[in-house]
C-alpha cells in the first residue's frame, strides 16, 4: 500500500493511509488475528458475514427498484453534526 506525502503534510497522508487500510479491512483482520480462532468458529463467522452481505445486497436492490423506501437522510447542522429532532440549534439536552 502506498500513500504520497504532498507538501510535507504527514497528517493528511496518515489520514489517507488509515482510510485505505479501513477500506481494505486490515484493521478488522488484525483484531481477528490477535487471538486464535478455531476452524469451526471461523466457518460460523464467515457464513454469518456472507448472509449479512447477501441481505445488504438484496436490500439495496429492493431500494433501487422502489420496493422498499430508502432510509431517511440525517440532518446536519452548520458544524456538520447530526441534529436531533425537536432540539434547537444551541439547546442543551435536558439534565436528569
């Protein structure tokens, strides 16, 4: 894996590297390889992952064909943070 560092901007290059590693699934694989995984557990996990992928693919296909509604988009405020419904922009959540 290769990342170019432009204008000595190492922080940006690190962010790009992390994003690439995340996309490739390297972090997930490192976490899994931390300890031994029995072959039966591995088969179970891989089967569950395959089922999850198939369901996601079927859900996306149904959304594209209009059979089920697409998920609602999250509202973002000016700072790019998620807004909570019924809350003013600068209001604090209630204290209990």
